[in-house]
């Protein structure tokens, strides 16, 4: 029997790239899929029916899928996303928060709208969909799987991506907290930090010389398939990186630090002990 037979999975931003690969893989694994995509450009402008193409690919291969075109960064959009899954397939088992945009600029040149829009789509959209899906999963009493998408830029930083980094770092914190809060309901919450060659990244300097075979979205989808399945029932609150054929894990660490015996620290003492304070 297929790994996700009988499950219903929602994938946001699934009209292209990584999201499309997720949707196709989950459908191949037996899931019925809600393909969400506003169909905008890389910076979030415009709209199209990109989701329809992916739905057609899934149904042509014998699977079941339905399109959802609304923005997931609004309360109404997130609610209709869940409603679409329930109305067409009767349940929600898996949510993959993947939708995102890029508006790269250095911080001194970034406009407020560029900051707000990127945070709205990535972080607020993940929150709204996560909340809506988890409420339904808890009500149904069958547990569930939520997979968020963070980024190396959010975990380590990246020049020219202050808005994107802030949003993706927020998703790290959201994932960790949600994994704690949802554990009693049997809902796991994990995140992936993928690096892939897509329309979002093809012109980035770091991608120079890379091929689809090296860093295509097809390398990321199997990890999402694992996190969406019962194989990951005991896995929650974890952040996995994927770069081509390499899978690894990110962790936030705390050094042992230095404790002062008496009194309060002075700035000079902090400087003198800084190396020891930061030693792991």
C-alpha cells in the first residue's frame, strides 16, 4: 500500500518549483492533494492559474487533486484552504507550508512595503495556515503532520535578504513552539530548509554552475514525504536541511557560558571573558 494512502495533504505555493515537486510526490505516495498557488511572479505580483497545471499532472497520473487560488497570507485565504480540503476530500492530514516570494535588497535600500510583504507571505501565511489546519486536525482527533519551510538565510543570515531572513527565522521559532503546543494532539510540526534550483533562485550567484540534477526540487520531496507519513510519528520540532542529495539537521545551541561568583558584570569583564563565554 502507498505510504500516504487515504491521507489528504495541502501544499501551499505548489504551482511551481519545490511546491510542485512536493505535490506530485505526495500524490504519487497515495495522498489526495490540495494544490494552492496564487500564481504570482517571484516578487508576489499578479496572479495566474498555475495550480491547475499541477492538478492536471496529478490527475493524468491517476491521482486526485484540487486547486486553490487564494492568498494564504489572509485569514480568509487560510480558512478557505482548509474548507477546500474538507469539501472535496473530507479531511486534512498533512499541511506543507511552502508558499513564498523574494524581494531582495540590502537593508539600507529596502522599502517598508518590501519588508512587510515578504514577512506577510512567509511568516504570517505559515502561521495562519498552521493554525487553521491544526484546529481541524485536533477536532478530528487523528493527529496530523505539519511541515514548514524555513531557510539557510533565516538560520544563518544572508546578504541582501534581511526581509526574507527575518521571516524564515520567525518560521524556525514558530515551528519549535507549535511542536510543543500540538504534541498532546498527536500533531507533529517540523521544518525543512531547502536549497534548490528553481525560478526563485536560478539567477542567484550561489547557483552558478549548478544543474537540475545537482539541486533540483526532486531531491527535497522525499524528505517531505517522510515527514508527512506515519514513519515520522515520533519526529517533531526538528529542522532539516536539504541540498541536493545531502540531508542534514540544524540545531540552536547554547554555550556553557561563564558565571560570575559575586556582584554584577562590568563591560570590561565581559570583554575579558568573551572567548570563554562563547565557547561550546
